[in-house]
C-alpha cells in the first residue's frame, strides 16, 4: 500500500472515531465538500477581531486630542460628556467598586484588555453607523476613553504597538472557567 | 332563492350578504334543493354558532394564530428605549405555552444591534485562521450538506436576572424567566466543515462572528465545536426566522445563548480566546471579592413553574395541575420535584421529554388546593446529579452586581383569594 493511501485511511479512521465519540453524530454519507477557496485579501476585509496580543491591529494611530474630537462628533450624544454615560453605557468610572455591593463596570474599571476597546469600537460603533470610522479614528477615540479613565497620559499615542501594551486596571480580575472546574 | 330574502336570520347584514352570495354559489353546484334544506334547518332552531352558519375563511399562504390569541405576545425589554429599539431582549411568554416546543414566532430573542435584513444570496460563512484550507460557504452550499435534526433549548445567560431585583416583580413568569425557548433545529454539524477546512492541531478556539451591525462575536472552545455544535439553517421545520439568525446561525447546545452566534458570517480558528467585548465586559460573572468568572459556558440545571404563576388567579379551591419546564446544559433532566409549602416537603412530578439531553422537559404535578395560602416551587436534578440551588445559596456565590446564570429556585405564593404572586424565599 502506498504511504499516501495509508495516510488517507488513517485520516478517515481518525475522522470516523471523532464523529463516533461526538454527542452530535454527523448524518450518514460522505459530506459533499462545497467550501470554496478564499483569498488572503478577501479574508483581510472580514478579519476584524483583535486579540490581546494585538495581532491584526491595522496601521495608523491616534492621539487623545484627536480622540476628543471624534468623541464629541460621534459618541457623546449616547455616551455623555467625558464618557459619563446616559442614555448609553458609561465608559468611565467605577475603579475600585467591583468588590462593593454596588459594582460599576466600565471600560476603566472592568475591561481587562485595551485591544477589546479597539475591536468593539471598530466593529459595532457608532451604533447607527458601524464600520464607518477610520482606523485612525478608532485608535484616537480609544486613546481618549483610556485617558478619561486615567489609564494613559494626555500625550499618549495609540497604535498597533502601544495599544496592546496598555495595562488595564482590572487585567487580573478574571478567573477562567474553561476548562470547567471539577465539581 | 327569492323566498330566503325574508328569513329571520340572527346574522348581521354584512354576513347575510356574504351568505347569500355563497349559497347562490352552492346552488349553482348542488342545485336549489340542498339550499332549501339548509334554510329549513336554521328555521327549526338547531344549535349552531354564527360561524357554523357561514362559509369559513379561505386558504392563506402562511397561517397565523387565532385572533382571539392576540394577547399571547413576547415580553419586550428595551433598556435603551428608542435610542436602540433592537437592543435588548424579547422573552417567550412561557406562562401561556404548553408542551416543550416554543413556537418560532414566540421564541425568545436577545439582540445587540437589532435584526439584520440578510439576503441569503449575498451572505457567506468564512472559515479561516488555523486551518489547512481557508474556505467560504454560500447558504446554498451549506444547504446541500446532509442534515442533522435535534431538539435543544436555548437560554440567555441573563435569563431570570429580573428575579435579582431588590423586590420581586409582579409580572408574568415569561417576563422573568422567558429568556429561554426550545426548538427543533436542523443543520450541519460544525465538525463537518472543520474537517473539510483541515483544522490544525494547534487550534484551540474558534472566534464566531455575526453579520449583524454589532458583529457580535464570541470565542468557542474547539472541544465544543467538534462535539455537538451545529450550523443551523432550519428551526421547527422552516428556515430560521430573521430574529433567530437567518440564514445561518451557530447553535451550541446547552451553552449560554449568547455564544450561539446568529447571522454567522465568520469562524476563525485561533490558539487563544479573542477576549471579545461579550466575553469580558459582558457575560462574565462577578463574585463577592470583585473578581469575575469568565468563560462560564454551560447553563445550570433549572426549572420554573409556568402554571399557576405570577399574576394569575385561581378562581376556586379544588384540583389544579401544577406544570412547568425544566432543563440542564449538562444533559438530561432526571427528576423534578414540586413543593406546595415553600420547600418544607417535596414530591416528584411526572416528566415529558426527559429522554432528550439539553432540551426542555415538561413536568406536571396534580395539586388539591384547599383555599389556604401556599408557596409553589420546583426543583430540578440532572443526569450529572446537579440539583437546582435555593435562591439564598445561589446569591451567596456571587456579587450583588452579577446578572448572569441565575438558575435558582423560583417561588410563587398563592393567597387565600387565589392570587398568585412572585415571592423571594
């Protein structure tokens, strides 16, 4: 038997074993394999998720001062003066409140990673017109919100290098429950 | 036909006109003799409601509930009001429903930026990251795979957070505990697509992302993706409703509903979780010391009495059926007990649907109400031996600010006047 044939059989057995132990078995028969190849350029237009490492952060940068202008134009109406909130969520405050009977969870007090601020702002904000901000604007408004929380200085510049290095106050505030704790 | 003009019909004029038209039509087909018999029967005073004396409505392409069932509606919560009318939740009116399948139009909804109006011809699912072959799938392509059908519940991890308000809300059971529903789902096991793309061994997570305007995203452990995750295309026999992720959603049986990403447009295999907004700032469970549990995926064992329940009134003492729903993200429901005295004593209820893992189970318990005050509770146990916790025990695990994963026992009091109220026990 040729090696490639043997490998194909081993892979097939492996896949069958995987399916056999799964709690949702596949339908009988060989699936049709109808996925089509996709180019790196097309993937790049969709791939907007930014993990804590900062992998995938785009080029560009923004300052606190620039962010204040973006905020005033596109965020203030919902998130209030200086991120105080109302009608939408507060973005500022609550640091030190998490262990009290009235915890206040904001970007400053609760969010563990600054990269999530960039990710979420770019994918979902402003709520009436998401995907409309430029990368520079997202960096800038992220810088402004981090500054309002006292996490970065007034002269800080946010870009693909600096943003992942921002240490959020509640960085160590989470306990992963996956894999699940033993009962 | 002329002789019928003067009969003493109890019907309103508009109906008579229609009847005359119809009977004339019938006469064309069957002859005047049969019309004469029908007219005579009415005159003899035989029983028959007005709707028995007119021809019924014609066919419709898509059926609707009776107009007399119009009050059966979801309970809508919009925390941001008109600012973001599609942000919030719409809860299933479980207090009015029976059986275990939630009608698709009454399935609970949790949406972050409204319901997108997706053209299935333009939608695609991208699968990339740590795979040998990045692939995209059209909805037509996904629809051509061999299908798998299962019944599963879906529960928002914020369900029953209204039961954490300082005072018990006097609202229907569904407005508190209805961020949960159960459907028959049909689609392609996610494992099939991952095998096609060649998932690499270093891939431990999948970032799942929706095509709504929030691009709602969550990190999914590969173990779940390979076990029972479903790429769902159909719900209760028809294509997914837009509010449920049309044309394609992720379905993670037994896990918090937020992870079953609707309007699924992208899956990216990664080594580490992405720590999206909805798995850090939201859907994390704050504990008393100020630290939060993250990635608490499985929904706990839970039950709720749907009838009698809050805001209902028992009209008289006598025999009632106490009924409700039970479910567990860990698998099958093994037992549901009912107490009518605030937990002093418990009795086993009869179960329907307990053979299905991660699906709703209907429980029933016959109860003789003497007319005295009572407190009704239900307590579920699953096949892993996990028992639904008492309210106080559940509360002790978390910060007062936690709003997720409340699976504690719900209590309804019955007053001497028969009024049923939400109470904290």
